[in-house]
C-alpha cells in the first residue's frame, strides 16, 4: 500500500508542476502582447494593402469578396463571400502576431508593428 501512495503523491506533484508551468507560460505570453500598428492584407500570399490601426475605415478586399473594418485600433472582417463565414466569426484583432484567415478567398489579415514606431531602421 505504501508504494501506491508514493506513486499517487508523485503523480499529483507532477500534475501540479505542469499546471503551474502552464499558468506561468500563459501569463508570460498574455502580458507580453504588444498592440499592433498595421493591418497587413495578403491575397494569395502577396501583400496587397497595409492599413494603419490608428485610422478608422471600411475596406473592400479582393475585388469585393471580403470587407475589413478598422475601428478603435482593432480590425475585424465584417463580411465575406464564403460559405462558412469563419473569418467573420474570428472577431476583433489588435495585437502583433494575431491574424484573420479566409481560406476560401485566400485572404489573410495580420497585425504587425507598434503604433508610432518604425518597423525597420536603416543606419
């Protein structure tokens, strides 16, 4: 019986360790997020537009297949001519590295950069 208790205790300690590690990783990634400065639109893996998140607007993408809205420093897909509407349901994005993907129309909107800062310095 003592062997079973030792194994159970070790299992619980291992589970607790992984839970704490997961919480630490989540907190690190959550607090490290930076607000983006640009919504970059690519169609068929080619950049076709770059919109500032500082300027509100509604943009027709890919010859009318998608409508991108930028408002209050966030971007979202308002409308799409695709059957599943997954890109519309993805919601608002604002942090660097986030993206919205519309596979049927081959449209990707990704957030890059930080407002007010240059993406590249050449010295």
